[in-house]
C-alpha cells in the first residue's frame, strides 16, 4: 500500500508532484493508495497546487514514465523485507490503464492535462468529460493486448508488436489522455491547431517525436 511519510496534505503541499508519483508507483507495482491519500486529494487546494506550482516539464517526465515500458528489467521478486533492495531495483512494465483509473478516481485529470489559458479562450467548442480519457485508454488497452477482447477486432501481429513498445505506445496513451479534446481546435499565433496536440505539448511538455 502506498503511504506518505507524513500527513498527506502536508506532504503534497510541500511538493505537489508527489501526487503524480503516488499514482505512478501504485500503477507500476500494483499497490493500493492509502485512504488518507484519497481523502487528501479531495482538497481543491492540492489539485490547484499541482496545476499551478509545478513546472510542466516535471509533470511530463512522470506521465511518460507511466506510459513507457522499461527497455530492460530484471524480474521482480516477491516482496519481503530481505529482498527490499532488489525489489526497488526491478522495473516492471507500468500498468498504463491503472494509471488512468487512478487519475480518474482521484479527480486530478484536469490538473495534469489542460490547455493554457490563452488557448482555452479560443477552443472551438466545449471539451468532453475527463472520463473520456479513461474510456479511450480502456479501448486502446484491449486493442493492443492480443486475445483480451471478444468483441473488438484483433490487430495484425506486426501492428501489435509495433504499438506494444517504445514511442508508439507512449504516443497512443498520450492521445487517450487528451481524448476529451478530440476533434477540437485552438488558435495560436494565427494558426489553427488540434487541441489534443496543444494539451500534450503545453500541459506536460512531452516530445511527441520520441
């Protein structure tokens, strides 16, 4: 179970990025969040601090770690106090879908993925609900996991291999994260740009090319 060393509100006020790190560790190692953490994140002041006080580059680094698979990792051993050091060194693949579920249940999507104020003012229409990102991620996970869905068509094995690793996987899950803005546009320096692209580039400063 994920806990904070001190009282959660104080811990997150000191560095709001710890909110996202809790989500990342919980999804990577399949841990639960302590109820005190969930209760603390009902505080709008903490959500606002995550949105306004932390550089978007730092947020982007954490988000990328949620979605990108480890290139190479030793197998994880069952947890016990004697194997703790080895456990912390292993790098299991992140569970991107669990990250989406936690972000949605904690109500912090809008503190991570959002348009800059100037772009928000030019948005072509109202964005969809935050839960659209979880729906998109759920469908994506089924599509790229062979045999996981009896209803969705199976992808060609070569395509499954391509999107299951590396930058392609990251880009697909980032697109899912920006799903509430799908089909919308913003104006920026006399240019008309897709809103999801601006969200990804500006709110989490992620390089879509790698």
